[in-house]
């Protein structure tokens, strides 16, 4: 088994060869067919998050991430073998099926996990973050229930549904009451383009997309955005108001830095909601009295649960949702993929393949 591991923060991934593991207990062994490269992987690779206001960065060690670690939480694989205790377990998958791996695992025992919200567990065991993930030719999945049969969907274009897909789907559900009006989306990377396709499938009127990169704004226009705005433009706020043509009640920030959250906050009308998804980092700059004066809701949205991931795949199949642009790259080019993402060279998603 060949894998590409973070062995030291901010250092190139290391190629590691070990004997291919055999599944025990309820584990399932898969042969990886596709592994998406997510912006969250950059934070793991770099070792922390910028908390802003002069605070010490939040280190990955404080979040329970230890090295060496095989990243990759957007994984599709072919099922090769089940552990002895996985036989007869629910999951609906069998040897030979090609499945998406749900990665946002918890302890499995707390109230959040038992309610089906493992992504909210206070003791996370996320695959590719706290446990080894998909930057490898084989991977162990703890239980068959975390494997969702793709039923013919392309593995390379489907891999991002495990993160960018369910993350944007869960965020859109938090503003579902307002989808009949134009919403504002910050960020036209993989998540932004995914959000546009899902928004249309969910019956939404559409979105105005904000990004400082002209290439990404162009990609958003081609993906069906109602309009785009350069977030760095001095009149960005006025442009948003004009293009919305009415009150802005829903903003989804897929970037999550001081500039985007400020502009998102400022463009909201009374009673509006700002949903923050991105983890770029920094500190909030809002004037606190305006939160009650404008009666705003500020809500975080962290990935999504297993139920939402199943709903998402059903929606993709039912509405025949076109995939976001992907750039396939061999596993051996994992370092190049991370650097391309870091320097903004990618449109859509890089996906590692055998």
C-alpha cells in the first residue's frame, strides 16, 4: 500500500510504502479510485488556523490531529473486503461496489452521534483528518454504513460530494426558507461552483457570487451565477445592492476571512442571515450594535451529516446535476496539487487518481 503522508507541518508529503492492511471487526477495505484535494487539507498541511486579533493560531494538535497523517476526506473507492463483524451489517454495499466514503465521523456513542450528527461530535474521528484518509491506493473505512454506493456516478467528479458537496448542501439548507430570492455567495472555488449547481437543483432563484479572482468569477458566470462582484472593488457593496435588486436576506461565506465576513455582514438587510463556512481565518470586524439593530443571525456551518450526504447523492441523481470542473492528477503529484490550490491556480477541484 502506497500513501502520501504529512510527516511534518509545512513540509512536502512523504511517499510511504507498507503492507496493505486487512480489515478487522466492522472495517471495510477499499481500493481508492479518487481523492479530492480540499482547502481544509491546506490547513492540516500547514498545521493551524489563523484566529485573528493577535491570538495564537489554533494548532492542529489542539484539535486532536497527530502526525504522520494521510490526508484526504473526499474519497471514492472500490470495495475489496469486509471485516468479520461487518457481514450482515446495514449499509447496502457489497464487494465490487464503487462507493463514496462519508468521512465526518465521531465517537459513535455521544448524544450527537446517536442522533445522526457525527460531524458535531466533541471527540471527532474524521477520516483524512484524525484518522488516515484517501491520499493512498488503499484505505480502511470503520463501518459499511459510511460507504454510499455511487450507482454509476463518475468516481472522479463524485469524490468532492463528500466535502464540498455536503458542506454547501448543508449551508444552503440553513437558508432554505429564502431560496426564492437571490442569495449572495462568497467564494467561487470548488465549494462556490458546487453551491451554484445545488442551488439550482433545490429550486433556488440563484446567487450573486463574490470573488477577487477574475478567472473564478468567470467560472461562476459560466456555472449560472445571476451576477458576480469583485470583492476588492471599492464599490462592491453598491454593486451587490444593485445586482440583488432588493433586500439581501441570505449570505453564505465560503471563504471566511475578515474582508469577506465584513462585506457579507454589511450587505445584509434587516432580519438577514450570514452563514459562515470557510476557514481562511482572521478576526471579525463587525460593529456589535448593528447585530441587534439589524436583527441579524450569524451562524456557522460545519460540513454535514451522513443523512444529508445521502440526500445530496439522491438529489444529484434525480436532477442529473452537472459536476463541478475537476483536474485529475496522479497521486504522485499530491504536493503539486496542494501548491496549486494554495496559490489559487485551480478552478474547481483537483482530484488525485491512481
